[in-house]
């Protein structure tokens, strides 16, 4: 797998988590634990994407 395709896959997964997060937030009975988990997983992917692109992670 090339670095470009790896980054593309990470970005696809990040977008999928964003969709899940939006869906969870709009549900009548939101699950705060699930929302926190989705946000955490998104942040991990965002950091990995930045590392792969050569950016800095704070």
C-alpha cells in the first residue's frame, strides 16, 4: 500500500466516523459514551493522517 492510498483510507475512515457521530448526536436518546468514543477515534485518525502527511501533532 502506498502512503497516498494509506492516507486516503484513513481519511475515508475519518469521514465514516464523522457520519456516525452526526447520526448519534441527532438520535433522540443519545449515548454520551458512544459520542465520546467516536470523537476519540476520530482524533486518533486525524493525528495519524497528520503524521503521514508530515505535519506536526500537538
